[in-house]
């Protein structure tokens, strides 16, 4: 069984075209640079049915709306409690 915490990025067309395409790479790089791949399971999902509030990112049980590539590292540090 996988005990890693989930990080899920919406890959629906609206979220993807509004920034999650870029966020996907930033999150992947962040996890690698901080050696967190064994603690977090990062993957995509089709849709969270919140297209008008996207781009959407889910970290654990928390859903973030209107995620922007410039804010993603700060958001990850805060939600993952990393300094």
C-alpha cells in the first residue's frame, strides 16, 4: 500500500490551458529538488468540476483554486509545511 500523500493536478483542458501545463513541471521539479518523491504521490486527474475556478490543484484533502505558476512553490511550501 502506498502511504505517500497525494498531490493531484487537474489536467482538464480548461485548467491545463490556463496554467497547469506549466505548474505540472514546476511541481515535479520541486519534488525532485527537495527529495520528496518518496513522500508525495504527484499525478494528474481529468477534472474536479470547478473549471470556472481553475487552475485546480489538490494537496492531500485541500483544494486550491486559481493556482498560478508564479505562486506554486510558495503554495507547496506552505501546504507541505516545508521551509
